[in-house]
C-alpha cells in the first residue's frame, strides 16, 4: 500500500517481535549498493504477533538505531503480517485497473471476513485466468485500518514519513526475485522469525499462494529458559549455539520438537500446491529469518520435503563495500535481513 508523499530515496524498516532491522540502499553506476544496515534488539513482549504492545519502547529503539547509523532519510517502507492481513487470489471479470480500483470494495466484500469499512484494500492484476478468457486473476490484500494507523502513528512519532506499508510475504518475495532473477519454476520462500512463520509459494516472480503461522524461535528460547533455569539472554545464546547448554539432551529435544513443528506446517502448506496447482512441481525451498540459523535445519527440511533447500541471500545482487561491511557478518545477518532488504528495494518505484 503506497501512501501520499513518496520520494525516490527510502529506508527499509522491519519491526519484528525480536528486533528492528533497518536498510538503506544507494544507486551507483554499477547498480544498487548497500549504504547502511543495522539491527537493534527489542525486549520480550514489546511487539507480539505483529502488534506493538509497548509503543514508547519501540519508538525509542527506532530512534536509537537510526541515530547510531546516522541515517537522515525520513521516507520509510515497513511491512505487516499476521491475523490483521488477508491475502487471497481471486478471479474477477476482465476490466482495466482504473475500473477495478473503483469497484474493488464491492468485489472484495465476499472474500474478506472483516467488515469492509474496517480494512484498507489493495490489489494486483496478474493476468488472464487459465482457460477463462473473460476472467482475470487478481491478488487481493486487505489489512485492518487500525493496525495500519497504529504503525503510521508510531513511525510519525519516531520522526519518520510512512511511505509504503507492505506485507511481509511480498517484501520477502521482492528480496528473492531481485537477487535470484534467473531462477525458473516454482519455489517456496519460508521466513521463520521469533513469533511467526511466513510462507510464499511463487512461480517466476508471481505469488501462487501465501500462509502465515504463529510459529517461531521465541518458543524455543522460552522452553530453554524454563527447563534450563536460565535467563533470557543465556537462553538466546544457547539457542543459536553461542553458549554451552547445561543439559545438551534437553536442548536437542526442545530444538527437535520446534523444527518438527515448522516442517509439519510447511508440508501442510505445500500440500496446497498439489491440490490447487496439480501441474506445478516444487523446485526448491529458500529459508530466511533469524530462526533459520539453527544447526541442521536446512538438512532436516530437505529430508522431509524432498527438494533442495537453501538459505536465502538478500545481498546476492547488491554491491557491497567490504571495507565498510564485514562479509562474515553479512553472511550471518543475511537471513534475518531478507524482509527488510525487500522493503529497501522498493526505492525508486513509480506510483
């Protein structure tokens, strides 16, 4: 969703449950380059399932992050996900974009479980429906006005100009398609964050279907805290392998259960491909999000889903000044920065 007052230079800002990520890109003769990248952690409970619970904490974190990076750009693109967002692919009678824009609320009402007056609606026309010359495929996105208004208010109070409100799965898709332009066929993009798991199955840059699930790495941290009798920071360190666990068998059990749940959810979602698109064959899975760093995760996904599984690199086609950015750090932070890179890549678009 594009808001009034867009300008070419734009800051990508991903407000997650565990951290806030910021990315600023610049245009060079050789192409886009990474100008600024930063992350600041949030205390548990500041943002829960996409809803800001502690507004002042989040505002102060944004200000602190941007001050530390010395970022002066005010125009910002951010994204939302979860229960407040509905994404559906629908078939509608052939019409031009201007006509559909006038009729979209009437057309959308039958597909949205919210009162139409309580949501903002956006859409993308994909093209003619298969086998139906008088129909076209449309991706319909509806987001609760209350959630969008809260994000806009928060960003304004942080001294920023909200310019684009995207959806996590589409920001992730943008990061993938810009960095892997030669990938053909059908692939699944799976982002596993602290409290959510976003899945977007795409074919050659077009989304076939999406799914959000309330699963993520925060539950692992909580279980390690409870069963290991350690504080939050220690539990986080144990989870990502930076600290030694007091009882490795217990940690492996906790990790194993979480990974099984993630893979089971992914398999249930990917079963929709065979059901709704029987002629499509999944070619690969690309994982992202901070929780995809868990040791052995890609191997387990690949074993269970039986297709190649990769870690998404959102910097693959982006110029990097290796004197400014440590390549080892970018390798580490890359999966966690996929959504915010997709947001930063919205720079320079025309309305």
